[in-house]
C-alpha cells in the first residue's frame, strides 16, 4: 500500500511538470507582455521598463520558469495585479464561501441522484422509467444559465423566498440563508445528468448472476438493491463523484457569479475580466495538484470498496 | 447498381451490404432517432441559410419599438414604455440646458430621426423585440447560426486533433504513446471550465475564431482516449499484417486501413462534442469571453435577457432557451440513435 502510494506520487511529477510548463507557456508566450496590460493607456517606455523589471519579465525564460516553480513551491504568488491583495490570502478567504455552497450541493445531489437512479433502474422499461429519462434529457438540454436566471427571478425576485444575492458573516447565516437557492439550482442542474449516468451503472449490475442468486436465497429486495447492487455499482459512481471534487476548489463559476458569492469561482471570472494573471495561474496550478491527489485517493477507495481490485 | 453490373457480366457473387448501409437501415427503423435527425437537419438548414444571408440577413435593423411584445400578446400599453432606458436618457438630456453635448445630440437625433421616419417602427413583432427593437426571431436564427457553427467547427477541430494524436499514440506505442499520454494527463488534470477560462484570459480577445480555438484545442482529450484504444486493438489484427505484407506504409496503414474501421467511434464522439461545445460557447459568450460584441449568439442573447427579465420582457429569454433546448435535445437523441445504429452489439 505504502509502496503503491509512493510510486503513484512519484509518477505525478512529470504530469505536474507538464502542467507547470503549460501554464508557463500560456501566460508567458501566448499572454503577451504583461507590462502593457498593467501600464494601460498611460504608458511611456520608462514606465513599461520599470514594470517589466518589477515582474521579472525582462529576464531570460529559464530564470522566469525557475521563479515560477519557486512561487509554486512556496505558495507565494505575490500580489494580485488588480487589487494588490496577496494571492495566498485571496485563496484563503475565497475557499470558505465556495465550499459552503459546493459541499452540501455535492452531497445532496449525489444522494438524490443515487436514490432516483436506483428507483428507475429497478422499474426499468416501465412508464415511470421512460418519463424520468425523457425528463432528464429535456432538463439537460436547457442551459444552466437559464435555470439560474429563471430561479433567481421567480423565487428570489418575484416571490421573495430567498435573498436575490449576497453573503453574510456567520456560517449558519450563509448556509441557511444565502446558500439555499444556489444549492437548489445546482442540485436541479446536476441531478438530470447524474441520474442518467447512475441508472446506466445500476442497469449494468442488475442483470448479473449474483443478483439472481441473492434473490434465490430469499433476500429482501431492499437488501439486494442497497447492499449487493449498490456496492458493485459503486466503483464508477466513486469515479464520477471524485471527478467533481477538484471542481469544489475551483468553485462554481456561474452560480457564484450570479448570486454574488465571494468564492474562488467568482474570483477567477473577475481575474479573467481584469487580466489578473497571478490569480489565474495560482488557481490553475493548485487545482491541478489537488486533482492528482484526488485521483490517487479515488484509486485507494476502489480497493476499499472492492477487494478484488489490485493496486499495481 | 453494382449488383446489376455483376449480374450483367454473369458473375454469381453474393453482395453483402456494408457497415454504413446496415447502420443506415437500422437507423431508419428507430423512429425517435429519425425524428431527431430531422430536427438536426432542420437546424443545419437554418444555419446554412442564415450563413448565406438568405434569411435573417437584416437582424440588426431596428424594425420595432423598444421591447416590442410578441404579436400574439398585442401591443404594449403606452405608459409602460417609459421604462425603456432610452426614453429616460432623452428626457434627462432635454432637461439640462447646460448640456455641452446638446447641440451634437440634437444633430444626431435629427439625422437618426430622418432615417427612422422612413421605416415606421412596428408596435409588435412576431416573437417580440429586444432593447433596440430588433426582431427576436431573426436574432435567434442568427444566434443559432453562430452557436451551431462554433460547436461544429470546434468539434471538428477537436476530433481531428484527437484522431491524429490517438492514431500516433495507439499505432506506434512506445515513447510516442508515453508522450501523448503525458500530454493527455496534463490537460485532464485541470478542470475543463478553468482551463477554458485561463486560455480566454491569455488570449484576451473576443471573436468566433477565438472561441473555436479555445474549445477545439482543449476538448480533444475524451476522443483521444477512445481513438487510441481503438488503434491499439486494430493494429495487431490480420488485415493490418496483410497491409504490412503488401508494403503499405505506416501512414497508409494508419489512415487508409485502420481509420475507416474506427470512424464510427469518432463520428459518435463528434456528435457528442458538438452538443458539449454549443453549451460551452453559450457559457463563454454569456460571461463576455466568447463571440464579439457585433455577433449575436445564444449566450449573448441570454446575457441581454437577464436584465430584460427583471423588466418583465421574457421573450428573448424564451426564444434563446427554446431554440437551444430543441437543438440540444435533438442532437443528443440523434447521437444515441447513431451509436445504437453503428454498434449493433450494444443492443
């Protein structure tokens, strides 16, 4: 186990290096000279030269790359170009609101989708199954933007059940007042694709021999479905949930923007609007690192769920 | 025809229909698939006609009054039209006698007034008007053209990259395979939307071509994985050994012999990615990182619709949503039918 984890961590180094190179390439070559972006309209050559020196972009590329790697290792990406706030403190203060919305969202969505998928998989081919599947297809075809716009308009603006947007101080106020509508919208948007996906995982298992054996032994349907089928279908389900985890750190871009939640996602959109490179660079690198770690945890979880899985 | 020709020269040969003909026959039996295919064809027609300026060519003309309601609702009660921001601006301008731009404004107003007197502005439009009185129906058609074009071309670009990368990686194996797998893992370790936004940030310019490049250059990973797996499977088969024996080059084996045998996988993925990219384009354009300001897409329409809805003008939102939902549903069902038709083993 330990040997496996060590080897996997060792293997992520080339990938991590690739991500660093990709981000460096994007922001150094494609992004153009940041001094011009920063100096803006009132640019004289001296000023631009000055900014270039401050940012270190007048130095050779390999020196810049080394500075970038040092920044990643120390977590010190300097200050935001737009607000002069330290990038590390941006990350620290924006992560809380993102997680307040996204963790309940992911939990509620996964549980509801599992229950719905199991139900329709159990009555597969019936009218209920077909109606739910058609509903999912149509629901999925509507843009997430429309859900947010309409829900915000109807439930917050017209009916006044929720605040239209905003963010408070305490966790309880944020979670039960400001996050409720964003969570509801998020669940509705992700419920349709997840139900469809999980249903197909359950259908793969439901016709297997071991299910028939379990029934022949006289097991209750609840036990067959919730213990035998669920455990066997859980490997692809874990994969799907794990894929969504790195997104928690990157925040929910659209939901945070619409509901003015001061999270990482909104910060990234603001940074893209202002060409605030240090913030985007930092978020991209750290989310990529988190993705790799989460992938490793997912592989370890497979082993816990299914002892037949060999860690190689 | 070939059968007739074969009979004519008197050769007894049992012709069996090919993969594509069989797939087409299976597809025709699928009624849902056929209906969705018609929807997709309809949208293709719409896109082509709009692209050739046959329809919706003058979508940017201000043919109606501001926020003209749809015809089936009847014209708006006059006092509500004061809510339009333009009328506020004009009244404020007239109220201020020290306005330094008053003279210039008056001139502009006279010029535009002279132009707009010639064409009377309709009180209602077929599916309503937007803030400037442009026909929402025509705008939707134009938006369909933009969004669909972006989705299609970006999907073609992504499929092309994925096919070339996947063919090289799967066929050659070894360090080439390692290299492309490394490339793949680099791209997939950054969440999709974050990667798109990062690239949008560095490109820092709007436009249809930019969106296509962003989506196409980042979206090849899923298709690559499948194409590579197919090439791994096919390169050891007998027909490739036979091709090697008759002296076919590597490139020929890859793209003339194997490619037709994996093309159904690519086709289904292509269709799947068109939908994905249309959705992404809408989000990008909505956020303002997508198509330019002089182009209309479903995303930019939804962006306008957001503030319109608060004033009670819902038709632009409804038009963009309906058009998109119809195309996306149609395309998704079409993709499912296509997959079923091309892979008889699945059923």
